[in-house]
C-alpha cells in the first residue's frame, strides 16, 4: 500500500462529505468575492500610491495574476481530495506521517482567518460610525464590530442556504456600487496617465518597487481559497469549483484595477496617502457630493459584511475538520442537524472579538497576509508533489511556486525595511502558535497509540 492509497479519489467519498448540496456557482463566486473584496482594497490603496503612484492599478493586476497561480493548486487538490478541510487537509494528506506538520498548518491557517475576521469587523465599524456626525470613541467602534460579528455568526449557524442567499445580495450589491464609484472617478478625472508618470533615473529600482507593491496586494486577494471549504455543499465539484474560484479572482482583479485607476486619476496622491482607507470616501464625496460619500460608505459596509460572512462560512468548516482529527478541542468538531459546525462558528467569532478588544489589528492582518501567502506556497508544493494524481500541469505549478516564493520574500523585505518592530511581533505570534501546535501534536500522538 502506498501513502496515497488511503486518500479519497474522485470515485471515493471523502470522510467529511455529507449530502445536502445547496450552493451553485453564483454562491461559490459570492463566497470567494466575499472573502476577497473586503478590507484589503481600502487599506492597501494608500500604501500602494505612496510607493508607486500611477502604477498602482498595474500592481493590482500583477497581484491578481499571482492569486490565479495560487488558486490553480487549490483547485487541483480540491477536486482530487474533495475534503472541506481545504489547505489543512490537502497538506496533511500529501505529506502523511507527521502529526506536527498537520497540527502546525492547521493552527496557522485558522489564526490567520481569525485575524482577518477581526480587521473586517473593525473596518465595518469604522465606516458605519463615520456616517454619523460623531467622533466615535474606541469602545463604540469595538462594540459595533463585536455586534456585527455576533449577527453573522448567528446567520452562519442557522442555515447554509440562507447564508448563501445573503452572501449573493451583499457581494453582488457591493460589486455594483464599487463599479459605479470606479467609473464615476474615472469620468471625473482631470488628469491623464502620461501626465502622472514619475520622473525617475532608476527604472530598475522603481520596477522593484512595483513588484513589492504587487506582493503587498495579496492581502486584497486572500479569501479565494474559502471556496475549497465548501466542497460538501457543492454539486459537480469538478466543474463548479474551478469555475467559481477562477471567476471570482478575475472579477476581483477587474474591480481593483478600475477602483485604483479611478483613484489615481481623480484624487490627489497626497490625499490618498494621508487618508489611506478613507481616501475613496473623500474622493467620491468631492466628485459626487454628499450622496457619493454615503454610496462609498454603503459599499464599504457591504464589502466588509460579505467578507465576514464568507470567512466564517469557510474557515469554521476547516476548523471543524481539524478538530475531528484531534488538533483542536474536540467540541469544535460537533455539527448541528443541518451539518453546520456551530461551535466552530461561535469560537471563531468569539476569538475575533477578543482580538478587537486587544487592539493593534493592523499588525494582526499583516500576520494573516503573510500566513496565507506562505500557506499558498505550501499548497503549490503539495500539488507538484502529487501532480500525477491531481493531473496538474507542472509548468503552471512551478510558476506558482516561484511567484509565491518571490512574493513572500518581497513582503518580508518590505516589513523589515518599514516596520521592523512588527516583524518581531509576528515572529513571536508564530512561535506561540508553533508551541500550541506542537503540544496538540504530542497529545494526539499519545492518544492514537
């Protein structure tokens, strides 16, 4: 017997599969877009314009290309294994025999999702309270963010189909709003791209800056992998999984490109850099007046809401699978009568609420971004290792490994240069998670003997 004989093939049933197929292609695209088009575009835009100015739209397209390369391995592994444990399950089954490796990737991935839940909820709170003529204190922002997390935890615990329909409304609604804002900004522009081109006598150094920003934009694409967590609710996985994931990335990249193009053409660079996540609101207010400001706020609220809903849906199922395998507390594996991992949903929302109360969410979302970049690299390595089983194209897989590896180096280089203190804290978080994973792996080994 080989190490792969125990893996589910396309003709076998995954041990985690149940039989209520509720999600079609529109819902899958909505889940991925919900996880992607959240807080990323609102925070990365200011950093990008500050570094490369008018080339920001190009950086988002390069980031989208990297995301497409990364998604290829998720699709191939997802279709082959058909396991809602997604990245955790794929890596564990590709490299069997190491309890520590399985536990480690599980802890890293789940904590990365929790950190993104926290930043999305806090961003929702900031935009919601900005619609009132009130300088909201920190406690008010925390209260609104936690209330929002609680609401979506209840929705995700109640019904898969209900969550899917709500996600459809939020995602496609926010895409329409963001597209309107992008085209309005482009039409409002009083400058052209050639006029905004920088004067530089070091084109190679500037090109390197563009690649760094492209790596940083990966934070705006994390979330596409949530579709792989939904295999138990998908009919015709071989067709719907790739269609849903690839389509979502292309749509997200198109929206990001248009928004970034409209921003650099219509809003002064100084204003974007100074306001950062509020730059789009300020720009639309100037172009459209008061209703433009409220339209932008509505788009931000829908974007962050769908990001929280989609992340809770996918990540809770992954947490339940990890708990079933013994690397998280056993109660987290329990399912409701509708096969929904209610305890995992509640735990993720609670943990994200704790992070909101602790604060320093910017550092946590940077940790999450680095984690997902690294995990995507591991998925590409796993896909290459069993390419004869997943029927993966070796050229595409190797290109993904190179692209994700380069992006990982570039983003670490940026953090070391611009925020060395953050790097030390992130290393501390990794060490704490590694210790927790090691302890659970030892406990699992003793239990299984």
